[in-house]
């Protein structure tokens, strides 16, 4: 499934963006100070020898310094109240997270990761936006004919500030797929369509930052069907539709863990 349509998790939560649009803080202030000193020193040197060209260092160094100080001032001036993150992935579900991309944590795996020939499994892709502004997530699921993916699947998913969600993609192991261990590559990249924002209170700290996530979700195919007497019916039965579901939103007091319980119940026993 390839679509340019932006998918929003159900139910939709229209949480407004808060926090500074640009990055501020002590690091930007330090860089702005260094560039300001370089601009002053360079302009003074050029003025002594070639005063007609003094505008060059002003443009090259002065404008970036001015923009840096402007971002610092805007971030310092911002006093927007910030909602508290539920920290579902790292806290409630206990996923071992080490990095985010633009403030979004992500992980993916199969439910179940052991599937019989002709059986159905589900690719689960979890997201949580730890930032105070919305994010746009681009997901690429690479082709795997053995799972019915004849071409690369591209998705565009929307996450509101502080929102946690899961994308569920049912897949069927082809009858001719060789038993054994297999991998499904998944690439996740996050964009900031409406500014940077800040990390929400309650979100996990000290996470590294990646430009994109690259996963290889493992699964195992077993040679025996789950129910031999109904193997033909299982292979011919239609797959459930993909779903993009909200797990938590900052405008609700508690995470929606019943969503995961329903997914696990629908997936059945291993």
C-alpha cells in the first residue's frame, strides 16, 4: 500500500502545538556568541585594510549571529504551558529505547514472530512523540514477496504533540515461503512540519538523536500449518485491514491500553 495521504491515528486527537518554533537554549546562545565575536573581529580587520568590503563579513557572520540570538530570545520568551507525556513506550510498556528521531521514539516487531506456512502474523510499529509539536513520520516497509509485499510500502503518519500510537499491518506467510528465520526491513524517518518544540515533561531523557531508524524485524516460518484441517481455508481467507490506533494522548488522563489488549486477543495464541 503506497499512499501520499497522511494517516492519523484513530481516534483523532487535535492537540495544539506548543513551545518554541526554533531551537534555543544555552548551546544556540554559545554558538551565537562565538559567531558574533568572529563577525566583530573579521569586520574590524577588513575595515583597517579594505573598508569598502566590510559588508562581506557582516553578511557572512553577522546575519547568522543575529538569527541565532533571535532564536534564543524567542525560546526564552516562550512561556507556553506544556502537557505531560504519558511515556508509554519507555515507561508503561518498558521498551528499551536508546534513540529518538526529531523527538519521536519508534520500534517494530512481529506479533507473532513465529508463524506457520500460510498463517497470519502482524507487523507492529510503535511510535511516541515526546515533543511539544506535531511530527510527520514516513515509514518504508521494503518488499518481501514471501509476506505478500510485492513492492515497497510507503506510509505517511501523523503524530500530535505527546501522542503515542501503533500501526498494525496484517501479513500472511506465503505457502512457498521457505521455513526458517527471515527479516523484514523497515525504515522510519521523522519530519518537523510545524517547528521544533521542546521535550515534554515526563518524557524519557538522555536519548540520542538519529536521522532515521533502520530496523530488520525478525520472524520465523514453521513448516506445519497452525490447523492442518483448516489450512486451505486459512490461506484463502481475507486479511484484516491495516489499522493506525492511538495508544495515548496528552488530552486524556490515562493511556488506552485496552487497544493493545484487543490487538493481542485478535492475534490469538502463538
